[in-house]
C-alpha cells in the first residue's frame, strides 16, 4: 500500500488527476474504473480542464463505474448515470457507448450483474480503479459484512449509508434502499487501485484500513492484500494514523 499524504482536498484532487492523466497518456485505450460521491468531484473538474487544454483525450478509453442505485432511471438527478454525465462525460470526448454504469432499473438485476462482469472481462479487466470510501469503510456499495469473494451483485444499503447520502436527496425516504455494485473481488481484480479519502470524519476508519487487521467489518481493509494500491488522503483523514 502506498500512502500519499496531501494537505487538503484540492491537493488530493490534483495528485489524483496527475496520476490518472499520466496513465491515459501512456495508454490511450485505458480501461478506467470510476467512482461517484463527493470525493472525486474535484478530480473530475481537473480532468476536464486537462482535456480542454488538449493535454489528454478519452476518445479511446473505456470506463466502468462501481455502482448504481436500484430504482433510479438515468434521468433522475440522483442516479449515478446522471452524476457521471454531469460531472465528467458530457465535458470530455469519450463516446458514451464506451462508458458503462450498472443499469439500476434493469428488469432482471441478476442478469444485469453477470452481464456487467462479462463486459469488464471482455475489455481485459480494469487497468486502474478509482475508489472513494464510505464512512463505514464501504467501497463501491460493498457494506460491512460483504464476502471478499463477491462479484457484481445487488445490495441492501446500510441505514448509515442511506443517511450519509441523504444530503443529495430531498429526504431520507427518497434514498433508495438497494444498489448494484461491483463486488469486492471485482474491485480487487483491477490491476491498480487509487483510493481517495478526505476529511476528519473518515479518520478512524482510514486508520483501520491502513493499520488494522483485514476484516469484512471494514471492507476497505481488503486493499492491504492488493499488490498495487495507492491511497491519496489529506492530513485530516490521516490524522489518526
Ligand atoms: C457512496 C458511493 C461510494 C463512495 C461513498 C463515499 O456510497 N457508492 O462509491 O465512495 O459514497 O462518498 P463521499 O465521497 O461522498 O464521501
């Protein structure tokens, strides 16, 4: 595990955008795993800037997002499809057909999950997977207790996750109860992983992720067993390490 300690959110975003744009320059056909939430927003802004300055192009890249809420269609402003379009895709040159996000309104969600796995395999796997981390240590939407052998699956969201994410919705009742997420093994199959963590609220969880034992109770601790992980975290997030 490589830990990069940065001053604040801005520096974290800058460091992450430098890493991702270098990868993209070295491999234009990069298969990029993407994340949502507020953590990567600054990174996406910087990638858009670099694209606008003609420093990088996403024309040949492929993307796979980690997760999507069940029951929200693509037009719903809280769907991760909508988020990705607004935060990144519509501002860059990636053809939309090269972007992949689980379909939260698929009629057969089990098939949606196995199809998603197949798609990732067909592209030769994910070269670099970006991760945020939930307060309880979830990655994607793999909540505490999720088996490390899980592949893309439908999950029931923890009450604490629904509460944490309620800030994006009109009310807690509007937050979906289920989601489709890449499994922990799907994430661990990525050739490289970059996780971004910012803010004091995540400090004790991050301490466990870096120094604690590997346990299903804190899903991100599994990253200790990945051969190529970089955690970029700010001083506040690393204040307990
Ligand atoms: C959501 C997403 C995760 C994300 C987490 C943290 O639950 N499914 O992929 O990492 O929230 O969100 P934030 O970055 O807003 O703290």
